[in-house]
C-alpha cells in the first residue's frame, strides 16, 4: 500500500508549476525575453556583414548579386525586423550597464545616469563616424 | 476612501486540499493600515485558522513577504489604502513550495545561504591585543548597500530563473556573498568564487532585473551578480595568464 504523502509533522508541500507563459505575466519579463531573443538578430547582423565582405572579396559581379538579393522585399523586411531587435539589444543593455559597472572618479562613484549617457554618446559617435565614412569620407 | 476593503486570501490546507483556493474577507480600510494589519484582523476576528508569517511589523525582520496583487511585497509596508477600492489578492510568494495558506518553505534558501559563507573569512585572525579591524567610511560604502538585505526572499519570488531552475543559488545569497567579498576585512573571496562561479551560481543569472525592482531595501542583487560576473571573469583571466601568481 502506498503511504500517504501527508503526515502530521511532515505536511504535504504544494509545489506550484511555473506556467509556460510566465514571460507574459509582467512587462519586464516580456522585455527580458525580447532582449534574449534579440541576440539571434545580432548574430544574423554579423552573418549579413560577413556575407557582404565575402561578396566584395569575390569581385564586382558577386557584389552586384549580393546587392540585388539584399534589396529584395523579404530580405529588406527581415533586416528591418533585425534592426529593431539590434536597437532593442543595445538600448536594453545600455540601460542595465550602470548596475554592472561601478566606476570611481576622484574617490566618488559615478552616478548610473552618467555611465548610461556615456554609452549612448559612444554609440552616437561611432554611428556618426560610420555615416561619415560611407557618405562624406 | 472606503471604510472597508475585501481581501482575497489564498488558502491551502494540506490535510484536505490539493490546490490553492481563495477566501474573501472584508476588513477595515484605515489609512494607516497595511496588508499585514488586514491579515491580523482576519486572524483575530474572522478566522483563527489562517496561517502566515510575520514578526517585527516594521520592515526589518523580512518575515511577512507575500504576493500582493501579483507583486512580491513586504505586507507590513504595503498600505491597504493604495489598493482601494479593492479587492486585494494576497498569495504566498511564488517559486517556493507551499506549506500552508501563506506560509512557504524556505529551507532551500537557508541551505544555499550557508554555502556562500556570508561571514567574514580570515586566513589568520590577528590577536585581540592588536585591536579591532579598522575600516574607513569609503571602505564601508563599498559593501553597505548589500549589507541591507533582510532575507525577505521577495527577490526569489520575483526571479523567473529561480522558478525555472531551482538549483540557481539566487539573488539574495549572491548579493550577501558580494557583501563580504567587498568588505575590506574579508579574505574569503576565492573560497566563495569556487561556489559561485559554477553554472548554478552567478552564470545562472540572465539579468532579468526584477530582483532589484522588488527589493524593499534597495540592495540591488542584480547589480551585485553582474559585478560578481565581471570580477569572476577577471579572476579566470588572471589564472589563465598568470597561473603561477594568481590565487
């Protein structure tokens, strides 16, 4: 006979299962999951860049083929979605950076807002540099 | 403001129930009353069988953590008036086995807490005649934030990783380990690192950040874990590059 799981001095604990949809319970959980998902799009962006470099290295015809493929509607849509996730990836990590980075200047801890702002500033500077190289350089 | 408010309180009586049910109670809604006052009113006036933990009623002991309308809260610091006109749903903290009504089983945390050695470790104690271990205010500031933890476990209730992977050491235990690592009097960082650098330690955390949001003492366990990851990575790199000199 199977013993009862409940005794007077060892009460039966209730172990509640976590819902499969726990990530929909709070907005912060949803943003976390989207942030995790964004890593796949960051990886795709790197692959796309490597494909571009590879096409350039194979000559003009391969480069033109790559350009026509990358301007097709499905690829453009996919890259637009990727852009959204890459921006989300950067923004969410910049928001979290002050918690992970403790920087002291002159014996005082820098406020989190300064660390986050400096990340954004570097991002803008890098973007301006890339745009300058592509357009005006 | 209404003079009464309804509490929907989770009940679980293991001797004759196999799931949580909710029981409604109407309690006075005075402006200075917190959720815990409502529960005490139920216990004293309406149903003496209701089980829950509490002690200090002033946000120090960390006993009265529960989920209030789905959010992990210290019920002694959560005002009923903020939820008017109600109802207010009071549940046991998530991610823990439930013993009875609102009482959860926290043995898992207690075991993990001792594993990370949350005390000052010295390789060799100096003799009493040399006096106490002195510390400057800036050295105190390094760890003070993490020392405010009251082990209320709201961070565990908010952490989805702990809910999904119960082997994860968890936010409070890691924050307390970091509290001692950052203490200038402590010499036990490498001992703790061996425990916390495992997958179930700091690397189990994927930085959801909810632990820091729900912390009633602004301890920022998520920040402690990320800082720990950084120092663990640097220590590993040091061991790799200088195997003869690293601890």
